[in-house]
């Protein structure tokens, strides 16, 4: 089923993006870690929507995506607060004009990054559990 394949592709990229966020945290690139945490959550939520046969909404808001996901599973209601927090990093973590009087690298802290990564991990963990229930994460069968 094409939607399962697309869901798997998006989820695998979400995992990779979260790993990249962790590398940025280790390197002290806190603003990048926050942005990439938001991106990982966004990609995982889109993966879930693909698994349900939905065309993905043209939004980058994890809050909006989670609300859409809630139509299929109540598990997402617990993640709304995380999504609101992560969405706050979508612009300010990248653009100086979103940070009056400063730059993103000056205002983001290690604690911001750690919190963002933890919250993104929770979102990915929930999506992974739900995708495993419908066998989305199993790769295609290889012929011998």
C-alpha cells in the first residue's frame, strides 16, 4: 500500500532528523537543535497521517498536525502541549528578525535544546507505537 510506504519514508526521516538535533545539542548549536526537534516531530506526525491514507496538510505546525491526528487516535491529545512548545521554535530558531535585538544563537540555551529533544522524542515514540500496530515500519519483503 502506497500510504504505508510513504508513512515509513517520512518516519525514517523523522528519526534521522531527531538524531541530527542531538548532534547539534552536543556541538552547542542549541537553536539548530530546537528547530530540528520541531522538524522531527512534524515529519513523524505527517508519517502518521500518511499511514491513515490522508494527504498531508500544507502546514509546518505540529499543533495543527496533532489535532488532525487526534481524529484517528486519542493518544495525540497528550502531545498537544509538546507541539505548542515545539512550534515556538519554527521561526525564531532560524531567523534573526524573529529575535528582536539579538540572534537565535545568542538566546537559545542547552536547556531549551534538551527540552525540545525530549518532547520530540515523546512524539516520535507515540507515532512509532501507532505505526507498529498497523505494521507500517516493517520494510518490504525481500525476495530470495
